[in-house]
């Protein structure tokens, strides 16, 4: 899956499984594009409490804010962030 230049449909009703799947897709894309630091920030979040996932996602967003050339990845992570309240 290429997350570089895709159009996003804003969806705010993803459940935990869908959010975790999106994180996995983003992690894989980061690895395949050579962004090991970003991939590491998103590793091991599956099944974690909401607060820990939020912390990891926000840390990844901070990392991406310093990399404007990765705005496609940032957009996908922002979609994930919008759905964090659904983790319960």
C-alpha cells in the first residue's frame, strides 16, 4: 500500500480493530520508505490502552511535523488521531 500521495476520505467511526489496522499499514509504509524511527514509534501499539496509543500517535505526529516532505504519511496519521476517541 502506498501512503505517499493518496486521497483520504475522512472517517471518524473506525473501531479499535480498524484503528490498529491503519496503524499497522502506516508502520509498514514507514518501514518500506526507510523511516525506521517513525515505524518504531508505531510498533507494539496493538492491544495497548488508549492512553498509550494516543501517546505514541502524538509522538509520531511530532516526528512527522519536522518532516514536511512526508505530508502524505502525516495525513494518514491525522486520520488515525481523529479516531482515537473510539478506542474506549
